[in-house]
C-alpha cells in the first residue's frame, strides 16, 4: 500500500479491510496512534522456544567444543544444551519454556514464529509444544523436529497424528512445518521429507558446514538425496543458516525456490560461519531473519535487523575501502562495478516482516498491512526518550528502537499487548513455573547453577 505519514488502518474481525489517509468507519472503536509507527508485526523464522529456561547459560558458547580449552569451548551447545539439558526435558518443561518464549516475543512485537522444537522425545512432548503455541495466542508454525531418539519417540511418523489431531484446518493461527534434519541419518531424513510431501507440509532444516552437512546438501541439491536417490529441493524447503554451503547447493537452492533463514548474531558468535548475506545478494535471493537460541542471544527483531545491517555493511564498506590504497587521492574510492550494494534499513525491515511471512508460507495472511490479510499490527512509540524526534520512520525502527518501544501488539485483530502491558497473562505465575523448570533441568542434567561460572 506504500507509506503514509498519517493514515488509518481499518480492521474488521481478524482482517485488515482498508489502509489509507482518512478511512471512514462509522461506529468503529478507535485506537489513537498519533506519535506511533503502525507497522506489521515481526516474523522470526527459526526460534528454539524450548530453551527459554536456559537463557544466557551459553553466552560465550560455540556450537561444539573445538578442543581449545577456552571458556567458549566448554560449555558448548552440542555437549551441554543438546546432549545434557535437552534429554531431561519433561512435557511440562516443553510447555512452560515454549509458552514463555512466545509471550516474551509477543511482548517484543514478534507476532509470528517458526518454533524449531527439537524436543520431541514422545508424543506427549509434541502435544505440549503445540499447546504452548496455541496458548501464547500468536501466529506460529509448529516445527515438528526430532527429539533425542529414545524408544518412546515416534518421530517422524507421528507427524500424521499431529497433523490430524491439531492441524486439520488450514485456517488457524498455528500451522505445521516438518523438521527434516539432514544430519540425522539418510534413512531418517528420507522418511521425514517423504512424510512432509505426503502431508503437504513445508520442510525446514539446518544447513551448517561446521556440522558436516555440506556433502549431504550437495547430494540433495543434485536431486539424488535420500535412500531412494529421489529427495531434492523445492519451494517447500526452508534452509536455516546456509553457512559454508557449496556454489552448487546455492545455485540449485535458488533455482528450486528454496527459502533461506539467517540467524546473523548467532552465526557470528557460535562459529556457524559468516552469515551468507553477500552470497544471497549474488544469487538474487533475500533471506528472512531468525533468532535461533536464547541460550546465547536476545530473540527480538531489533537485534536481528541491526546485526544483519551492520554486518553486511561492514563487509561491503571494507571491500570499497580496499579498492583504494588508503592514501589521498584514493582513500575514499567510488565503489567498483560489481560491488554489492549496501543493505539499507528498509531492506532489513522487509527481511523481518514480509520475507518471514513468505518463508513460512504465510504471505497471504501476514507480513504487511494489506487489505485482505489478517491484522498482525504493532504500534511503536516514537515519542520515547530513545527515539524522539522522529525524522525517518524506517530509520527509527531499525537504528534506534528496542523492545521497550513496542507499545501495542495485535494478532489477527485481537489486542494482545495494550499500552505496554501483555493482556490475559499472569506473568508472575508463569515466571515461577519457568524457574521451577529451570531448577529441574539443571538438577536432572547434573549441571551446577552458578551465575559467574560459565562466563
Ligand atoms: Zn537452529
């Protein structure tokens, strides 16, 4: 619809019906949004919500112990979060962790998420994860991924039951995505990709060379993946990170319409590799943004947008400076032909909204303020101390704001946060339950709680 300095958004039931200056709507309730930026809610295309009780535990941690003996190598994500904590989750831990993550992101204006819930030790764990997404009251794709592989687990075949029991209608706030991790085994990912395609579910999978996935992704890129040599890319596939992938995998992914989610701050700090923002540009592709794990980094969209913007600009700016020789008159070169354009604030805003909706197959429902879409709307306070006076709307959101500026949040026409307060939620009670879950997880995993030991 374009951008308006002053305009109205008319919502009827779940849907946006009009956007523009001076919309007439006799008898409608009115939210006075003067001094506020009115924009679509943010979309996070990859968040491991079950890890909320472990927030900041792994602030320095790498993906895997690299043998260096440094505080970043131990504890590590593989050894501690996956091998130890994840194994002791009970269904009630899955529920409270995931619910709390959802409410926290809702409070920060993230109205849609893909919950990459790699915690499906049993059907009860799966049901708890779905229930938490429903109870959070925001738009979510339930990512049905693997658990720790214990005998009671029914991954991936329980997808059929989950689909029938929870996702029989396509017209609901919570939808389903099939986890298809290629690092499991060839048999396992063959099954999960086949089930996804049988059920018409989108597929999501991590793609990280440091975890040994590059040759497998090459195999799939050629269309000869899986035990039957018949698993290939398609527009139903979302690949997460895409760090260290081959040119072949990139070209085939682009040509097949694969979507890519980048978790820029996590990729930079946990050694996934350089976030592939320049490769995406070279390929003529655009990513969505994702928060990944709160064990290590905040899960708000402002952090994600600023990280993507500054990281890409650092690379391009240095490349331009290197085209001169640091001495007048060539100390400030004009970029040579072929230099990637700098990302700007509108680019990363699009990554965090419209591209996220596209990558979760929700672009007909959310991602922009467009008549016919559902009303996922946030109001951002431009009169606040850290923002005022307003001189650029996209600039203020991306370069100045943080979650404290998210004043009102609406999901599918329903107000979920109103003037700074989440509605219909007893945060004190939920915090106590989350702390109990945290205590259980540390005790059962045999990991000492120590506020200063892991940093
Ligand atoms: Zn992940």
